[in-house]
C-alpha cells in the first residue's frame, strides 16, 4: 500500500510538471540560493574587486564563462582557430596624470602666474601628453541642454581655446531644478562629450565655493574616512581612466582643477556669483576675466590593457531577432591593502543574468527570439565593454530590447520599504511598464515598483546608455544608492538575497515574454 501511494504521488507530481508551461518551469529554477552562490563568490576577496584589466577581473570572467558553459549556453564571443569562445576581447588605453604638470596664466596687466601641482591644482590628464597655449574663454558650467534651452556656448568662439569652466552644475531656477538629480558620473560624461564637440584645447575648472583642496600634498590633517584613515589619502580608482577605441585619436582635453587661489588670477569671485545668479533668467550674465591666456603641459602615463566581455546565447527560432540581457561585472579593485568587493555593484546584477540563463534553459523549449547574455567589463571607467560590443556587433538594429542590471540587492536611500525597486525604461515603450505590472500581479511577486521612464537620449548612467544611443529600447531594475556604494564595505552579507531573487524572477518573466512575442 505504501509503495502504491508513493507511486501515485510521484505520478501526480510528474503530471503536474508536464502540465506546467515552459515559462513556469523556468521560473521555478530561480531561488535565493541561485543568487547567493554566484553573488558571494564574485564579491569575495579572491576576486580582488574585479577591476577591469586586472587579474581579479580575469578570474571573474573565467567563472562567468564556466557557468554559461555549465548551463549549456552557446558561446557568443570571439572565434579562435574557427571555434567560438565566450570572450570578446578588446584593447583600451589606461592613462593617468604623471608626477610633473605645468600651468601658468598671463593676466590682463601682463603678469604671468605659475601654479604648483598638488597645491594649487589637480589634473585629469588626457590619453596622451599634451602641451599648448591659448586664449581663455569663460564657458560657465560647460553645458548645452536643448530641452532646457540652456547653452553656455551660445554665440561664443570656444574652439581651440582654454576654457574657464565652473565645477558641478547649476542649482538655480528651472535649470537647477531639472538637473538636481543628475548623477555625478553622467554629468562628467556630458561635460567631457561637449568639450570634445566644441573643441576645447584645455580646461581650467574652478570651484567658486572651494578652498584649499583636501587632496593637496601639504594638507595638514590625516585622511580620516568612514572605513579607513591614514597620513595620506588613498590612491583612487579614478586616478586612472580608460580610452577606447584605440583605433581613433583622442580629442579629450586635459582638465586643470583649482581652488580659490588659482581662480583669483583668472576671474573675480563676484563675477562668478553674478553668473551663477543669472542661471534661469532670460539672459546669462557674461563675466569679465582677469586673465587672457594660459600655457600648460599635461603629462600622462599611458598603458595598453586587454579587456574582455563575456558573451553567451540561446539561439531562437528567429536567429536574427535578439533580446539582450546584460550586467557589468567589473568594480573598483584593490589598493593599498583594501578591497572594494562590489557585492551590490555589481555582483548582484551578474548573479541575476546567470539566474535568468538558468531559467531559460529550464524551460526546455527554444525561444522565438535569440537571447543574448552579456557580462560587461569597463563600465566603471566609462561604459567601455557595452560600447565596444555595439561598435562591433553585426547589426545593432536586430536587438529588439535590452534588459540591464546594475545594483539590485539593497534598499536604496530614497526607498521607504524593503521591497521597493526603481524600474527605469524607455518612455517611448510604455508597454514595458504594463508587462512588468502584469507579471507582478499574475505571479504575486513581493515587489513595489517606482516608475522611472526616461526619454530616448536621456538614459541614466549604466550600460543602458550605449543601447539607448543606438535607439534600442531598454529596461533596468535598480534598487538605488546607499551608504556602501563605492565603499570597501559593499559586502555580500548586506545583500537582501530574497529581494534580489524576486527581481530576477520578474526580470525573467518579462524578458521571456518579450523574447516570445
């Protein structure tokens, strides 16, 4: 009797499994353990912070590729000796400012002032050593935003000049209100792009409210941070930068950043305040300058680095119609004995794409569209991995949708409940939001979504930016910034594994539906 009952139960379970839809079978493959195992390993000390171009990043890439292979996904990277691999390799120039820099300014009364590196100014170097001399022109914050009818370059001859630019962004009027939530990373990229577009020779960036920089070599106090302190400031991840593609000459201008003393030789502080006050008014104030030209030499130390994306796919019934699922695996690395483990940023996102890959294979069926899984590198230093992928992809128009993951494991600063998530998507495709809401309802997922639609061309600061620039619609789950963001304390034991698993489930449901439309 007992054997008979057992047989009946097994048969019933088998029947129920057979009756499940492929979509439901895939969903059952995602659980907290799926997320925790990958996330914990990728953010362990063995990975040394996964800084792009370093050994830890190579170890992480090998692990991700091995998981794709284990789950039975096809390699979608470079071919070697006619055999496809899971890796897409590309080169970047890694560059940083050298120990010797030069900046002098000629004032209107004929005096020449030469300034001291690490005391009067710091430098963001270009990807090559550059020297020059040019007339100085004031460009405000160095921004041109059509949607706000704000243009710091209007009717100004700025090409081939040394720009005097204000640090940060406007804070007054409608312009300030519109830009108040613009992330620092996105602001930096926007300013850099505009400097290339308008042809800056070099940039002197000043902070009207700044004093002696705390980065100065002669700053008299210990560097006392939340998680470490010492006699000197730790070297920064951002001391080095990437440039790509290496086949194209750089038009990036060096940026000399100074405080009040440097500013005093260039412009009267009151003139700066008048300009800042005029932002948002009918006409921007045009301040008078105290200096007419600058001579500079920006010295750079440059190395060539080999980076790699990790790519895999499940070929669909329509091979040339693609949905892409991506997350960057690089983080901030290791310096002076400290490791930036990057559990939330972005081991959490990589764990999600591995979870979705597992679910797709568990469906047991071939999707209509090809599903491409990508783990990007070089995101932290400029979205280089996804940009390189799109530059080399046979036809980006084949990609119908991009699903991005970047930080999905915490409760963000602006969220009031643990289950809240920002859902960022292309505003021109509201059906993405509708699909998201329907799957939450149908599968009783414990998630509360914030509507974060973004117009085409105004994407946020992750890899979705590159897809948006190609006109590819995207959606992105993001649980927000927190006190451990880009800190050595971003550890796996702080991740809300249940929340990350729920987001992964919802993401799978949505992308599976889109892949099978």
